[in-house]
C-alpha cells in the first residue's frame, strides 16, 4: 500500500519528518507559510547528523484548498495554532484519512476529535533535537525517534504502514500505547521546556549545575507520580525513568527546546497542553503537582510580560 502524505507545519519537526519521507520516495505534500516562495523555488534542505539531504523539487503549497486529499496528514504545528485546524484540515480529508498530531502535551487528540467526530486520529511523539536554521532549511542535531499511538484509528494497518514508511525512510519509529507515551514524553518536556525558559539557558547549562539537576529530578518525579495515578489500572511509569531521562540529556547535544525557542522569538508558549492539562488530570486523580504548578505560573508571568508589554 502506497500512502499519500500531507504535512501541516513545515518547520523543524514537519520539515524533518516530512522531508525524510519525501527523500525516501514517498509522495508528500507540504503546507508552508513564510517559506512558501523560497521552498517552491529552491526546495527544502535538511542538515542532519544522520546525513544531509536537499529536496530540490518540493510539492509545496500555501493553502490547503490547493492540496490533494491525502491518506495521512502529519500535523506539526505548534499546539497554540491548533485552532486553525478546523479550516486547514477539511480540504485534505477523505473518509479514511488518518491525522497524526506530532505535538507535545495532553488532550490534543480529544480536542481535535470534538471538532471532527468521525476522523481517525493518532498521536506522534518526536524525540529529536531539531530547529529551523533559515528559509527552507532545517537542522537536525540529535535523536530523531518517533513514537506513534492510535487514538481513534479505525484501521490499525494504516498506522502500521506509516510506521513502516518512516523506518524505510531512515527514522527510528515505533507504535506504543498513546496515553502512556504522551505522559512519558512529558517527563522530559515539562522540566526542560519550562526550566530553560525560566532560567533563560540551554539543556547543557542546566545539567552542569547540581542544584538544577536535583530540581529537574524532583519535577520529573512529580510527572511520573501524577501519571501513575491517572493511569492506574492502564499503565505505570517506573520512577527510575527520571534517571534515564537525566542521563539521556547529559549525553545530548547542547540544545534549546522548542519552548525556549518560542520564548527567544517572542512566540506564544505551549503552556495549555504541556502544563495545564497534565496538572488538571493529576488533580482529578487526587495528586497536586506543586512544583509544576509553580513552574507553569512562572511561565505564564514571563509570557505575559514579554508578549503583551
């Protein structure tokens, strides 16, 4: 089965994963915004630790109404822009289209399902250090694994095929239980996204400071303990996973996570799905994430101050 792909949000994530698929010979249609004219003329370039490549001819669009209906839509927008999906998605959908949200946080799929009750939806968790380095230019610095999980995918064969397509494209990809996978990603995202903004620094600087490492570990344990109460009877995450995440970050290329880049470029921060939803779910399960609530309040103060003054 040959799947036709669309990418909504051709930035650091969509440009990399969509680019890998296109570079392997898959049919991929890219929605672009500010880079549209440049990519249409010059193509998409990816500088990668796994090998650079340049897509000289890209199926590029600046409106989804001009794009064909596709079998799989990869949504790589910032979650702060998900309100746009009500307009962006319909032209791309046929009755069996699968939409995969390659985004961070909790509650993304449920919110999209409310707007599209009959839509097949899956989630994607990207374990990657990447960033846009210029027009039509993505830098891939470390990692690259993509975990996929079904939310309301009626035909599991499609998600299996997507996973296989990514593997054939040179991406380490796996299928996991989605709710657990999202919580496990938050064990890294909640501390590092927030703390790099609050401390105005990068991951390596945090890891070189013992006091920061201790705080990061405590925040990770809050995520794990909240997750385990939410997932009681369905899944659990061992507390030793926090040590695994710390060790992984010690070995990681020095990096500014996506929220730090949003802060640097004065873009809205993804506090709703990365912080508010996990805090709410944990509270409903009987656990108060005190450190994470404080971190969320600090982020909201910083965002209000630098975005709105």
